[in-house]
C-alpha cells in the first residue's frame, strides 16, 4: 500500500511537471519556458503573425545568418542576430519606438531574449512570434523535404 502510494505521488509529479511546461499555444514547445512579462511585449501565434506581416509589420529574425541559409527564412524578414542587439541601439529597420516589431528565432527562446532588449531600449510594441519550428507557412530558401 505504502509503496503504491509513493509510486503514485512520483508519477503524478512527473505528469504535473510535464504539463507545467506545455504553456505555449504552439507546437513544438520552446526549449525553455517563456516567462518575460511587460506591457510592451506580447506573444502571438503564427496565424496572427502572418496577418501582421501582411499588414507590413517589421519582422526581425534573431537567428544567425547560417541558420537562415540552412533552414530558410520568412520573406521580408531582417536578420539581426541576437548577439548584435544591444540595449539602447535602435533597429535600422524600425527606427520609431512606436513601430510594431515582430521578432522570431528557431523556437521562441532567443526571440524572447531579443524582446527584452528591445523593450529595454524603448520599443513599445514588441511581439514574439516564436520560431520557424512552429511556422506552418512557406519559407524562402527552405531546404527540400
């Protein structure tokens, strides 16, 4: 009886831990939980991001140039690798702090780190569209599957 109870507690803990990481409305889930919170920051699902892109939002891809070459990229996106972003530096592609800026990477984690930098710099409307792993739409220069 006691052994069964302990096993149930351990199994329940594993299940709850697994569920606590499934917080994002996308699949696959980002490698680590996205926890940044600020009035100037929002996460958007790919379908919303696609609408924003159609409306002309600035799309910043914070992956490395090599990742863009090997994995493909969203048409019209501007590559600003995460290490190049510095607090206080305006984006050439988005010089107005009131412009909407949509950031992405491969899974959403680096995009969230980029969003923190952009918000600290003064950008008022920063959106994390997760990454190309969750992007169900065509990519430029994408490898053939």
